[in-house]
């Protein structure tokens, strides 16, 4: 008989009053709204969000979104009507009312009690549970030697449904397998960018020599510091990240 996997849910706040926060749940039901009993609770004066706005309910090893609000909930940009339901997968994003707070939905299988016939297909099975936890863990490998001096500073990058964690900087980003973070994106060069730490601050360096990287819409000539809430674009075709501070880069999903 197939049994449930133990799954942790992470709600990553991308936009809104809780931006940058990460909440972790193992509950069978997660209430979202302004009521005091909501696990994901928004400020009482944020009237665009209903008191009982939405719920995430676990069904076996799946998760279902139920919208309870006339202001709608948007799943990956598509509206979910009042009392309508939709199934969630790791990496989806939700917005509570048009122009309201936006969150990313991530899952992690932490332990599986299963029969031989059961196989988990969750893409989040090897992900970390949060930016902060990932930043404290020992990386799978130490970065290779690079021009920038090595610094013991954490870096966590969310790209798609996955979190990539590093304990030491610098970190190179590109399409080459030699890069610390390999991104399969058509506009990315083999060795595209480097994130490093200097004088108590995170920096980004353009490795292409073509001024391909921009911050807040302005192209950088060679290197530039990263300031909290900066939008870091690796190319004008994407991907684009928001720097949340403390060594955290979160992909912006348009």
C-alpha cells in the first residue's frame, strides 16, 4: 500500500509587505489572508487581500489551491475564481488579488515512507527548504580558483523551482559546465558573470566583455555593487533576479 511522503512547503514572499520572508509549513492545510488564524497572514490594512483569501490543502502527495475571495487569486498569472480550485506544483507562483502580494510555492520531500512501486517525481526533492537555511549549509563543492579572492560569504540563488547554495565566493555563472552555476539559457555566454564579495558588500562582474549585464535597467561597464532590492539582469532577454540582501538572489518571474 502506498503511503504519503513527508513534504515541507515553503512560501517565498516575492512582492508585497512580507517581501523577502520565507515561511515553512508541514500542515495539511495552510490558510492565507488577514485573519488572525491564517498561517500566511497579511497586514489588516491591506484590504485588497480578503480576511479568508485562499487555502492550500494537501491531498496525498499533491497540493490544491482553493480561492475563497471575490478579489481572485492568480496562479502563474491566470485567475482562479471564487471557490474555484487548481492544483499546485513546486515552482508555481501565486498573487492574492490583482496587483496584490506575490509568493512562490516550493516543496521538498524530506522523508519518504513508500511501497516499492512508489516513486516521487517532485522536482523539489533535492532543494533546500529556505534561503536562510541553504546559506548555512556546507556546499556540495568548493568553488574553483578565480581571479577574485575567495571569501567565506554565503550566496543563495533561486532560479526556477530550485535553490542553488554556495558558502564561498566568488561564484561564476554561465552555460559552461566549468561554471559554479550552470544556466541553460540561450542569451547566456559560456562564462557570463561572477558574484563576489568585497569590503563587506556583494558585487557582480561582467565576464563577457560585451556590457551584457544591467542593474535596474542600466548596463554596467565592468563590475558593480549589489544593493538590496536591485534588479540584476544577466541579459536584456533575461534571466532577471532581485537582490534581497544577505547574499540572496531571487528570480523575477514576469
